[in-house]
C-alpha cells in the first residue's frame, strides 16, 4: 500500500485555488519547501478531491470507485458532487493502471491507509446495500491488496489522529 507520505505530488481542487487563494498559496509554498509538487485538478465541484479521486495504492496502480455519497444526494447540495471522470481525464494516466470499482460507492475521505490495512467506517455498507458484506470486503481487499478493517460509526478526531501517528 502506497501511503500518502510516500507520494511526490499532491493535487488540489480548482475550487480551493479559486475560492481560498491565500490558503492555497500558503499550503502550496509549504509543500514545495519539501520538494512536493503541487497540481490543480480542473473541472471539480468539490474542494476535497481526496473524497472522489482514485486512490493510489502502488507506484503504477490506482483504485477508481463511484463517488456518490448519500450526504450529497439532496437537491441543494448535489451540485457539489464532482463527476470523477472530468478531473481524472486530464491527468494522463493510462487506464491499464486502474483497478475499476465503479460499481462500488466509496468516499476516499472516509478511509485511512496504513502499511497493512485500509480502515473504513461501516458507512461503506450503508452506501453499498446491493452487495453482501463479505463480497464487498473481498472486492475492496483485492483492489487495495490489503486487509480492510471496518469501524462502526464515526472515528473521533483524537483516535483518528492516533491511528495516523501509530502508522
């Protein structure tokens, strides 16, 4: 599993750059101090591209999924849902590097990658009721090439921070 700290490029939504310009400039400057390249994804509707962009699990392997979270299915917020194909198509990554899980609804911001596990909340079951739980877990584990651990409910911020620190 390729962890976030092992990547050499960070992408941000064009929404963040255009609506929070000062913040974007500051974070970009800090990342560049550490020789981390910064890219801007075009054609996004949501600030948090971690939620919808394919997950990098190896140098040349990405897991693509369906981003259609139930919290964005209301008419007054559905305009914030990014169609994943739009920003993804501009990255120039060959489809042969993709593991396609586009029949599985996932929120990339709702998971933590560790060297040996992927930790997700049980929301994965709520948003994928058409799958038997064991089939869904097996598909995720095959795609991520790691064990998937499910926690129930939301992860308190303190525990979430501790998980990241341990790994």
